[in-house]
C-alpha cells in the first residue's frame, strides 16, 4: 500500500492587484526554501531528504544553499520551467530514489517578475512555491498527473489538483492552499519591483561582512544552530566553537533551535536615514523597517529584521516566526538571512 504525494506550498503574504506577489526580499530561492521548510515542519518526512529536483529559474545559491538551510547533504538537479518538467521530474524521482530516502520536486513562480507577467489562472493565488514530496522507492505507481500536461504554470497545475481533489485521495496537502489571493498584505507593486532589483554591484559602506565569514556563520544565521556544552550545560548562541560559560572547546553539541515561536523582547523601528547603507535601496523603495530582539530559547537571543509587517504590528511580547529572506546585495550577490514575520497562520488541515 503506497501513500500519497505530500504537497507543501508557500504563498507570499504580499498582495497587489488582487493576487499574491513576492515581497522585495523574496526571490525563487527564498520561496522554494520556505515551501520546503513548511513541508518539513508540518510533518517530518519519514525518510531523510536525499534529493531535490528544482524546476524553473532559481538563483545559483540554491545549488548549495538548500543543503545549508536544511542541514543535510542533498543531490540537486535542475529542470526547465513548466508543469511538464515538474511532472517528468516527479516521475523520474520516484523511479530513482533509494529506498529509505525521500525526495522533493519544487518550483517557485513569481509571475509579476517574468517576461510575460501572466498571472496564474484557475483561481491560483499568484506568486507561490510548490513542493511535492515522495518517500521511498516505489510509490509512484498508479499516480496520475493529468493536471501537469497543461500550458499554464506549475502553481496553477498543483492548485487545480488541490481544488479538484477527490474524497479519499491519498495526496496530503500542507500549507496555505486555500488562501484568498486578495486577502494578504497590500503592497505597491511598482515599489516592490524597484526594490527587488537594485544593482548587485552596489557598494556597501555599512556592516561589511566578508563572504568567508558569511558562509562560516550560515549554520547560526540560517538554521539557528547553537552549541550545548556537555561539560557545564550552558548553551552558546550563535555557535562559536567555545562554550560561553566554561570556555571549553570540546564536548560541544551542535543543536538547531526552533525557527518558529520566538518571543520578542525588544523592538525598534528604523526610519529612512537610520539604516546601514546596504539597506538604502530597500528603504528608498519601501520605507523604514522594524528590528526586533527575540528569544529563540533560554539563553539564545537573536536580532532580526522584521518583514511582511506594518509598523507596530510586531512588538514586545509578540510571538514571531522566522523566514529566510534576501538581506542585501554585497560583492555581486544577494546575501540571505532569517527575518521575523508575524506568526504565520496555522496550516489548514487536509
Ligand atoms: Zn561549558
């Protein structure tokens, strides 16, 4: 008896013109990353994730960044855009996956940034990422993918499959499939698009972080990895290879802290002119932004920029989720990090 495909989706909170659009700090990499994180957190895969098939355009960072984010070695394969490629990848994944491992096929679509700008049809919400998960080696038998033969997008095809799902279908749906496209956080699309595409060669005079240090700190920045000291029991975050209490560098266990449900202990608003220069383009287009200090766990505090929120929406005592987002361009590429978001709605059942 095979189980169904597990589907997880991430739909941006921003809305413009009656459909969901990506925020300026979102791109296909962050959308894909979030759909995968939501899928893992909603129901941990019964087998470790071994392969990801990426369908459509996704920045080069995804080739190593998804493994860094999920903290596991991954074989990444890229495919052209569109539902036919998605379906092909899903069938191939099912045939080639080693027993005892899981794989995911994932695609992100941001119609408002594509050449034709065609919105998804059939009531699909707009910008979104969709991931289809497969466990084990032989579970693709008997599945049909008629929806993925069309000429629309992957999001549209997956949305159609969700909307027309039969009672008793073995597919499992996680995430925000039923969102009302226009019920998100209203944004000015023109400003969003200008803020999403600043020059990648912009020179930062602010918090310059060498690329080597950025990469070295990714486990703490992206996965909130702390070190628990077996000698004295203290927790050190961010991880730095030495216990903050007893100073020992041995017997430290790397432990990821929760990325959801952090509690805000201090909050401030950075108005135009107050930001480090690497945020100039963002502030010029979108205005100021919130910054919070939040407790992830006892002894582990983190400073986070706030996104997908209006001034005052996140304050002291708020519980927040965190999402991987673009931070700023530096040395010809985007740097990414976690930001606080108002606590996401619980995923609907079924
Ligand atoms: Zn210690």
